[in-house]
């Protein structure tokens, strides 16, 4: 666990570094604490608690920029968040010019959806949104429609089985993102 003066986070660099080593930022909820120390193949992994993503936006942006510069992965930034962390993963993916994000059952209020939609309308480069939704259908569908209206790439993905453990679900998502990296 690495501590910043403002918040705690966990960063695991890839075991083998190259010019194409991506950074994935995982926004997790307290109940998903097992995601805090995850490692994955040749990816740099930054995990932050959803509370941090909500209340320390500027500090998180600064940390991401520092890691991106240090590990030279500015062209390979990805985000993951589920449920409550899904909205903040979506928001920070846009703010940090990510390539793509995967939000698993993202939960957002109508105000948050409108704020995110407004931000997307003012942003030139937007990430590809991979949204998995088995709950909150009206919120996600409304957001998808706004994205499509503004020619923003958004895909509704099949959700991994809900009886899987959180870490297994994330492993499937990272496998999916790995396949997407090769196509982007």
C-alpha cells in the first residue's frame, strides 16, 4: 500500500516493462477489498478506493499523470469500476484521456449521468466505453443513447457470471481489455 498525503492507493508495476505496457486504474468499493492488491501479467495496476475517486479528483489525476509519465504509458490507459465505482471509473477515464474503460453494473444518479454526458460533449478524445449492465438498465441505457447521439463509441457487453468472485470477474475483464488493446 502506497500512501499519499491525501489518500492511500496501491500500485503494482508490470513485471516486464515495454513501450506498450498499459496502465489500468481500478476503482473499487470497500466491499471489493480483494481487488486492492491484484496483479495481472504485463500491466501496470493502480487501485484506488471509490471514496478517493469521488473526493480527491485532482490528486488522483496528478497521481495518474505521474505514473503515466514515469512508466511511459500515456497511449495505453484503461479504467475499470463496478457498481458505485463504475461512475467514477467512467468520469476519470474521460478526464485522463483513457483509451477505454469497462464499467460493470455502473450506478449513477441522473445528475451524475448528465454531468458525465456534458463532460463528454466538451471533450475531443473520448475513451471507448464497454458497459456491462444487468442492473440499473434505465440509467445505463439513457447514457448509451446520449453517447450514440454524440458519436461516442459505446458497447454494451455481456456480463461475466454474477456468481463469480470479484477477482475472477476482474480477471475476465482484464483478459477482455487485453484483447481490445491489440485491436486499438
